[in-house]
C-alpha cells in the first residue's frame, strides 16, 4: 500500500537527486544482464488523451535522452471520436498487447495508471520497473516498495504534465508531434486548466502549446461524430435523473467506456448539480464502467465513489474525477440491472434518500 493520503493529495514522491536520474538508473540496472533489450511501455485499456500524451512523451524521452528503445503497446480499441482524432491527426502508432513477445523486453513501465486497477493489464513475466501516474494507489496495488521507480503525484492534474517535467529536466527540445500529444493530455485531464490544476500543469500546458502543431488542434477538439453517438446521447438524456445535488444516469449497455466519462462531465454542468454518477455496461470488456465527477465546491471524488461502489469491483480517482469497474457475468440475465439497482441505492444513500429518492416527479424527469 502507498503511504499517500488520498484526501489531502500529499505524499509527493521523493527521489535522491532528480526523478530523471533515478528513472535512468533503475532502467539501466534492469537492462544489464537481462536477455531482452527493449522496454515495454503500457497504459490503461482504451487510452484517453492524457494516457496517449504520456506514452508519446515517454517514447521521446526514453529514446532521445536515455538511449532506450521502447515499444508502446495499448489494450482495447480507442472509440471516442476526439481520442481517435488525436491518434490520426498525429499519425501515432501503437503495438497491440496480444502480439507482444515478453522475452524481447527487460521490463515494463506504466503511465497514467497503476497495477491493481481493473482496466490495466501487465505481462506477469516482466518486472514492472516504473509507474508514472496521478491517481490514488488502489488497495492491493503496488507502492514505492514494490516498484523501483514509483512517481505518483496526486496533486498533479495530468500524467502528461509529469512526463513533461522529465523532458524539461532532460533539456531536450520538444518536437511538435510530441508537444501536441502532451498538450492534449494536459488540456483534457484538466479541462483547459479548469480543474485539478497544479503549477506544473500550467507550465506544461503553456510550454507544450507553444511547440504544438496548433493547426491540427481544432480537428482534434471537434471531430465529426458518428450517428450512433447521437442515439446514445438521446438515451442518456432520457435516463438521467436529478436528485438534489446529484445527477444519476445509469445507461444499461453502452458502446464504449469513454462515453460514460463524457456524460459525467456533461451532466455536471447542470445547474444545481454538485456531483454526478454515470454508469454503463461495456460488453466488449465484460465490465460495468462507472464515472463520478464533483464540482469545485463539493470535494474529492474518490471517497464518494468508494461509498457508491460499496466494496464491489475496482476504482481509482484524483481530485474531482473518479472511475470504477465491476466485472459482469454477461451470461447471467439481469446481472447489469442488479448492479444498477445497487448503485442507485448506494448513490442515493450518500445524500440520505431511499432508492426511490424523495424528489417529486417533476424533478425526477429532466427532459
Ligand atoms: Mn490522467
């Protein structure tokens, strides 16, 4: 377990000397005598812009500053139009997890996630050498004692900012493609510096923007949306219920997990809403995915999600954002409905209401 306190965001990692030098030493030592020559760099399933920015930044840093050849490998398809647009606009290429040959690597490195999260897989044959992340270490996860280079900064809004900090320390001049990926990571995880922001995020945001391909940013920010997006949006609007400060939207089946996160951001903008819980079953992944958001005044998302999950599945969070996953026995009829019933009861219990809520019907139906 980590020593970090999830509620205060304290517990910045301490390295003797610099973080970059420490990372370099850990990787150099591990590579010595190992049969594999390359490093495997991984993130969570279905990478978002912050994960993509951190991966690209890491690839650049490892190659140019540390002289280490790295392979970036992702798990699960990218579905969200904005995230796909980022990959396509910058012509980024990632390997596929199912195709890796562990014997070619001397170890692995994880960005924007940690071991123990339900949406993260690691090859068991390889030593995990480093973690760079900004989420609270999950229960049963790996702390500084288990991972040689453990850089988890709870007070930072984006892992891309942490990776940028290493690049800054290295003295390398950012290339436009890498700068653009890092900028998008900071931009989307901090909502353009409007949430979970530290001084490091601000510096990373402005410095990466200065060097980014600015002409491609609009096409990443507002890509064309498929028709099915509008059908799914329609269903979400139909199902969302406001109960005082809480907006609850349990969607049944959804096409991809990013839609759940996007709706959580969307409903938080509702006047009077202080926190939002959105959930949906992703058949491809066999999991029920939950996103929780709180507004600036309401406080930390992590302890709230802990109560809403009621001990089921895995979850993580930082600042005003938290997410969780519950494995679903897809073959069993009614499994998704049962999860949604439990979430409904637990979320309403946080605000002191029974499973039917106490609001009148006029407040229950949004549309
Ligand atoms: Mn992130």
